[in-house]
C-alpha cells in the first residue's frame, strides 16, 4: 500500500493530499487611512536613504553640463555654416 506523507503545520498534521487542496488564506483588506499611513511611513524611510550631493558636486556637475552644451552647440553651428557655404558654392548664391 502507498503511504501518505504528512506535513506538520503548527500543531496539526496534514496529509499531502489535503495540503495541496488547501485554499489560500484571504488577506484582510486595509482601509484607506491604513494604506495612506503605511505609504507615508515607507516614503519617509526611502527619503532617509537618499544621498544628496554636496554644493561642490552640484556646481561641478553644472559646469560640466554647461561646457558640453556650449561645445555641442558650437559644433552644430560650425557644421551648419560649412554646409551652408558648400550649398552656396554649388548653387551659386
């Protein structure tokens, strides 16, 4: 004869055939106030984990962005001027 395996859950022993057919427990639905409160607590804890840059880092990053923007703008302007000049030579403007 085939033996049934048993699982011990808490104080009760269940056979494997009844353990697989067990319905999942329904979670208690939280109210709106509980959800908002939990959200606020989690938000506060996540904000505490943020590592904010120093003023020096912000200044350095701003300078890098400004230099790159000016460089790319100048490059595009030069390319545009060259193409406009070549167009003028080809079409006689």
